[in-house]
């Protein structure tokens, strides 16, 4: 019958170092995913930045359109005053 070495580390039972090996393997897998997650995070940030820029451009365009509409309303008011002012005289 083989003797196995059992060690208790913070409540985890380790037999023949199997837990340590599996933990190292898990860490290697996590580290392998780090670049992929980093790329995904960069892509997400770029998408968010592009969305913010698009929203800002839409707000600017709307502000310009509102300013043009106000200018047209003012011009229409002046034109109406001249037309009705002349015809009323």
C-alpha cells in the first residue's frame, strides 16, 4: 500500500501536490486568457469612445440645426413685419 503525503493549507487538503499542480495549471490558463481579455477590453473601450464621439457629434449637429431654425424664424419675423407693415400703411 502506497503512502500518500497529505498537507493542510488554509483548509485545503493537498495529496501528493495534486492541488498545487491543478492550481498552477489553472493560473496558466488564466494567464493565457489575459491577452484575449485585454484585447476585448481595448475594443470595448474604443467602441464606447466612438459612441460618445458620435453622440457628441449628434448633439453638435442638433445645436447647429436649432440655431439655423432660430435664424430662419427671426428672418421670417422681419420679413412678415416688413410685408404687413408696408401693406398696412
